[in-house]
């Protein structure tokens, strides 16, 4: 395999669109659903970050999935249904993205109460694309998603879990997939730069791997090694390297009821590459 890695490829999230395949419970909302969600968000008395005080954009007399906040314009990108805070709750996670190459926006938890959606609050550091729900003890669900990285994490994508216990939100980063060209902006002289390699998730499945009748998670990723040395990471924006080889890695995680634990082989790969620390 011999390919060039350009800046455009670096800025395109690995889980977006046709680049990532496998089961997903996320969907793009239809017009009526989008309108109801936007009304709930923009009329909410709850502080919702950049969404606070927003209004829906109307084109030629028709409401659109776009909103204007005091600071920026965002679009309702995807939603995923579940019972996240407690069993039998009808809830949604709705993600609003900015009009950029990657999603820099906000995710909101909404709850269906008395026949309408109500915004409960923000889910910080969680900008998911492809998602699955996993069962928790007591009947609630966790959202397991391939997500944009948070602002304090290396540029790339991440496997993240959003869950609530006793009404308290926890967003956990299970694995990071940093982009090689930007890696040293966060960790100078990193092992990733020295090894000249990058791990790009391209698919996943949720088959039961340990016969406990609960789906586990396997991410299929392409691990590509590039020609050159650690100088590949210097300067970041100038990165344009030729690949010297690419192999597939299967990264498997076992669902414990609260989180995903990597298998031994996956932990070894993650320790070498994807800790993001």
C-alpha cells in the first residue's frame, strides 16, 4: 500500500459518513422530529452553552435543522434514543455541529415529558457520530460512541461512553485514535511520532465475545506506518508523508455493565499507541 496523507484527510473524522461502517443507533432526524428538538432546546430555561438563547433558521418560510446562537451557527446533526438516566425513560442525545470539517458543537440530553421534549442539560466533551446503547444494571442504558475528541485531547477520534448513575453524568474516554501529524502538539517526542504510525477505525461490530449474553465491542482499524522519522510530526500542518505499509488491527472490548474493558491484546496495542497521555 502506498498513499499520501494530506491535510484534508487529517481533518476528516474517521467515523464520519461512508468512512465508518457497522451497526448504529444514531440517525439524522426527520423534519418534524428536528423541529420538536430545536423548539425544546431554544426555549429551554436550562443553560446549554453555545445553544443558550438560540433560534431556528428559516429558509423560504420553512424551518431548517440549523440554529443561530449568540456566538455561532450550528446544525442538528444526529440523535440517538435510549433510557439513559433511568429505566423506562424516553430520552434523546441530540448533537449540534458547527459548519466545519469536524464537529465542534454541543450535545444535549432531552427527556420526553407530558407529550413533549424537554432539554435536561449538556453532555460536555461528547460529540458522537456512530453510537450503540449498552445495558446497565437497573435497566438504564449507556451510550457507547465513536466521537470527536474533546478540546484537551489529541486531534482525532475517540471511543467514549456517556452514562448516568444516580442522576450524575460520567463521560469516559475508553480509547483515543490521535492523528499522527498533530500528535506532538499534545505530547512532544511521543512514541507515536517515533513509531511513525496511525490507527484509523473504519468499522465495528457488537457481537457477544464472552458468552455472557451481552454484546461486546470490536473496532476494526487500519494501522498505517509512514516513511520518515519523528520529524514527521514537527510543524503539524506541513505533514505529507508516504505510507510504507498498512495492516488491520482488531480492538476488542468487553462490556462489564458499566464500562468497556480492553482484552489483553487490545490493551497492549492501546498502551503502545492510543492512550493519549
